[in-house]
C-alpha cells in the first residue's frame, strides 16, 4: 500500500502527493499522511470552497 501526503498551495487548493517524493514548488504538506483514499477523504472534509483564494475576494 502506497502512502500519500495531503498538500496545499498558496491559493489554498488541495491535492495529494506520493509520500517521500519532493513536493513541487508552491505546495506545502498539510501534516496528513496515509493511504490514498484516506487523504482524499480528508480533503473532502476540509476543502469546502474550491475557488482559488485570489478569486474569493474580501
């Protein structure tokens, strides 16, 4: 079973990334690691507004 990490970029968009692989520029680990589906389930719970941060306005 492969592990993944939940990552988030500066626009507050989420994704998963293979654990142990270097993160792409602009993405930061969120501290959640586990099987693919667990990471995706976490994203479903926390990412409630899918618009990029820059388009949400004040």
